[in-house]
C-alpha cells in the first residue's frame, strides 16, 4: 500500500500566499520604481541646470525670448532689482522659480555678452543676471520654448535679449489711407453710414448747404463761411462717373469763379475732413449734409 503524506492545511495556504506574493512582488516593485523615476525625472526637469549657451527664439506672441542651453524660457521677476542686482525670490518662490546658475553661462547669437553678470544668493550660489536682472526657469515649463510663466502674478515675465520684459507687442497703428489715385473728377462712393454719396477726384466728400437755393441758383455761404466750406470746382462732364452729366451745372459766384452744382445745388468740401472718405461735415449746425448722386441731401 502506497503511503500518503499529509500536509497541514495552514502550511499549504501559507505557501500559496507566499507564492502569490512573490509572483506579484516584481510588478509591484517595478511600478514603485517607475513612479519614483518619473517623479525624479519630473523634479529634475523643473530644476535649473547650468545655463549653458543662452539663445534667442522668436515667439509669435512675445517676440524675441531668451532661453537656456536646453531651450527653456528664462524669466525675470518684477520684485527683483537690477541696480544693484538683487534676487527677492527664495524658499517656496525659488522652488516654483528655480534660479539659473551663472557658472559656465555663455552668450549665444543675439545676446550681448556684456549684459551677462551674476548675483550672489543667500545660499552662496551665483545666479545669472541679464542687464542686472536675475534669471529664473519656471517649474511648470515642461518642454523647451514654453512660456507658461508669462504674466504669472503680474510680476513674472519672459526675458527679452536686452533684459527687458518680453511682452505682447502693441498692434501696429493703422496706416493712414492715402489719397485715392485715378479717381474721376466727380464720382460716388458707398459710405457705410450714409449710403451712396458724391466725392471729388481727391476722395473728399462733397456737401450741400441748406441755406442755399437751387431756383434761383444761389450760394449763401460767403465771408467767414468760406473759411471752412470751400466751393467745389467745376468739372468736365466727360470725367463724371455715377452722376447724370446733365445734372452737372456751373454756378458763377459773385467773385466770378465757377462752382460745381448738381441739379442746381452748389457743392462744397469741408476743411474739417482730414482724410479721403471722412464725413465729419455731416449734419454740422443742422445745415450741412453730404449729397446723393441726384443732388438730394444724404440724411
């Protein structure tokens, strides 16, 4: 008869648990080790290495921005001073904004070596300065050329190559419209507010004076009135566009000069209109109005 060996149940269960535990140990250890490595990697990535060779990259939003040798954006702090160079970022501040070390720093293309310097921190390390301003990295910039620190707290800004703040440039002023070229002597334009109105060959809006009369044809803008309201010159009917030529009639003023009229209404341009297309004369004193192609008031 074959002999059977009995194994205590407790031992068997313990062995199974131990086996299971051993089987899971490598995975657990790998996970723990991986997490630690990733954490260490993240922490190391946030810490400043030596500055290395500084360089400049052109941000679409900020213009030229200074980076360290690894391509990370460098920042300056408004609460620091440049004369004399002083850093006022320590403790928790320095954890979020790691100071850039000065040792081994070099000026790359676009940076004046004469602007580089250093300031001694409380812990004895030397921090790199640019035009006197201490430089920092930002812990939340996790890749080169990020600018997540820009404007934080209203005191942190990317550094420009001359040490000033890199900031969103102001929009370029709109170019003043130049005098239109090759316009007919008399034509129309579709004004956004007034609709179709009459203009001269310089793009100036032409106006009517409600105190004038068409029948009989007469201008009542005389004396001081003529200082601001200049009679429109007579034009060649062949050089008219958008206005019926038969409506273009000359008016002989008291001084003998000929003034342009449309449908017998004398026309003027306003000295207060500074550029082509202006209509600042519209409604002045309730008596001056731009003119439609048929001679009627543009109201």
